[in-house]
């Protein structure tokens, strides 16, 4: 019987390996698959020697830190998250473990999935406020369509000629202080524009320029005029709207609470230190990015306020709807973190 001496295909090689594992002889395999016996012998010997199918196990220098050492290393890193690489390496070498260099320690940390990154800035939430946040989130977890009735409102200030904190700059070595690589700052004459706005699932309010310092009396006038008219446009009456405000002193002033009661506003109870409950913060960030994306940046307060309402009106309504729809997910996230800050 004439045999074919061409190279084996991947399918033939797999068949040889499986038959060799089942205990078939080289001759039986060669006759069954109609291939050269010498090629079967090489593959069969390797499979019988290893006891499994796959590439041969390669020998080499064992790792300096075994699995148990890596587990200790993980506990060390988690216990000193704000320590430098040199401090962690020194703590490891002084702990009676295998001595490693800083570079080796860095490779092991990366192998465990750790990276040195800038921490996310979040407001501090104490034990009492954590309990309040968990309790509030559990109460609102059953809400679904109820969020469509909520009007989220807040104030935000924008700086004239301020630096865009979202942008990064490409520069080469030695270009750090090139004029085109600098973000200008101004020692004096800082000018800001404070605006009030709000949105709900049905639409958005107009953007109002808040001139001067906002107090309880000035905010009460805003509730009587601006907020009331905007609620009438969006909801038809105050009874169909749930007004959401944070716990800023002007909002919680007695005169403002009296106005809300007189006009029939239904206020959504709120908890302190909870910007992740506050979707309008995402809208303010969207607005800021839109301003800094303009080719001609506003140079004076009047120009800035003229640009802000245009950018506010250009935000897609679908974005506001997505923020409202994210509220149930935010409640679940706060419950899972046991009241600690979330990614929102």
C-alpha cells in the first residue's frame, strides 16, 4: 500500500493525538489515517510522554515570587494604596520575604492588575450620611415612571477665560513651558457667571443669569417668578411636578419653604453629600464642554452668558431623558456601595 508523505494537516495531527491518547499503536494509527508511520511515531511519542494533547511543557527559571507570595503582595498593595513604589518595595523586603528590586516589584504589581493612577475626587461621606444615603436609595428603588415627574434644578457658575480642565496637551521632552503648551491662569480679575436651570423627561427650563450672591430672599423671588412659570410650561400645574433641590442654605431657607408651600410645590426629600444622585451635574458638565469646544471663547461676562443659553438649548433632549432613566440604576449603585460614593 502506497502512503502519502505530504505534511500533515491540523485535522490529521489532532486525530493522531486523540488516537495515541486512547492507546492505539503507531501502525494502527498510520493504517487508519493513511499517513506515514514515522510522522505518527513522533507525534505519538510526544503525546504518550506528556499524557495530554497540546504543545510540550517548556522548562525555564521559576518565577521569583510564587502564587502565595503574590497573594501577600496583593494584600500589601491594598493596605498601602497611597504609598510610593519605593515605599512598597521597602516594606516588602523588610517583611522577611524574598528580596526583590523595585523594577521586579513593579512588574509583579502590574501582573496582579494594579496601576498607579490619579484618584477620582469625590466628596467625603461620613457614617451618618452613608446611612441616610442608603435609606433614601432603598426608598426610591421602586420608582420608575415617578422620575418622569421630577424637575431637577440647580445653579452652576462658569468662569470667563478659565482653563479647560478636560483638555490635555501633546508635547515632547523639553516643551513643557512652551507658550502653546501652557494653560493660562489669571491672578486677579476672575469673573464668573452663575446660571440657574433645570430639566425633566419632558423638556428643559430656560437658563437664568443669577446676578450677585444668591440668598434665601432672591431665591424666593425666583420661585415665585421663574420656577413657577417654567413648571406651568412643562407640567401644566405645580401638583403634577416634583421639585428637586439640593440642601444649599438659600434653598432650605424658611422664606423659600413658605413660598413652596404657598404655591403647592411638592419637594423631593434630599440627602447631603450626594452629587451622584444629582443628574443635573452631568448636564452642567456637558454644557461646560460645549462652551470650551467653541472656536471663539467668550472674553467678557456678557458674551459668556450669551453663549450659555445657546449651548444649553443645543443639548439633545435624548440626553436629558437618559439622565432621568439613569436614576433607578443610581439607586441600585448606592445600595451596593453601602452609601459610599459611586461612579455617577
